[in-house]
């Protein structure tokens, strides 16, 4: 018999599920309907740092509203958003192969920043944290970028790569949190949970 879930995860990301399971936290995925319009648009004049925090906060707020509307059992709700920044510009999830290839070539041989914002909603409060990681990607040939695009792995991932997959061999060095680059900084997440009175195993 599986243990009862201790929180809702407002994300369909299998990587975030994997990371919560890694730290022994039973959870259930909350399927919140996506808002109408463009997916996670950047507001005029908004910085990448503000964008990732706002997006994570909005995910948490939508999740809490959905919980209330569906009269689901009260549990803490966790939301997160990960953004790749290259010289301050946000590299989102590529919609096409051409976009993925362009992003990979832009990141090739360069240092970029990965910001992951985490928001925990519980007892009418939002607890927030942000992890910032510097990532150095080695130089990639055009053929390598094309093979990676052919794998299908860049799609659905900020910056068109997943550090936990085939692109792991592209990463020369990181300064910060590996789990945050995957999509959920475990250190900051555990801190938020404890701050809200939720003990980990």
C-alpha cells in the first residue's frame, strides 16, 4: 500500500515528480487547466528574474484556486518554474526544431544562468524561494545539435536541453544546484517545507 500523499504538485513534469520521490515525499499531481492564451508570456519590460518568480507564483495561485473549486482535501501545494537566461534573455521551451537548434547553437560554448523559482502554498500563505545556477556548456558542433534535436529531447524543456538526459554530456561545469537545473531545487524545496511545518523523512 502506497503512503498517503503529503502535498499536491502543480506540475506535469516527470522530473519534478522524480525529485520529490527521491527525497521520500509522497505526493499527487494536480491537473490544473492551463490558462487561455499564450503559454507563460513575458510581460513588457519584465526581467528574467521577475518572470520566473511571477510564473511560479501564478502556477501556485491557479492550483490553490482549483483545489478550492474542486473541494479537494486540504494539503500543501507546490509549484515551480525553471527559466534559462543567456545574457539576460529568456530562452523558453522551443516550439519547433528550428527554435531548438537556434537555442542550442546560442548556448554552445557559453555560460548561462538557470533560475528555478519554487512556491509552496499552505494555510493561506505563499512561501517562495529561488535557486540560481551558473551553467557552462561546452562547444557543440552543428551535427551534435542536429542529432540532439532529432532525439526529441529538447522539446518541453527551457533552453532546449535537459541536463538529466542526453545533454548531460554537453555540460562542462555548474555552480549551484543540479536538481534546480532539472526543475526543482531540493535544498530550497526542503527549506520551504520545513518552514511550513512539513517534516521530510
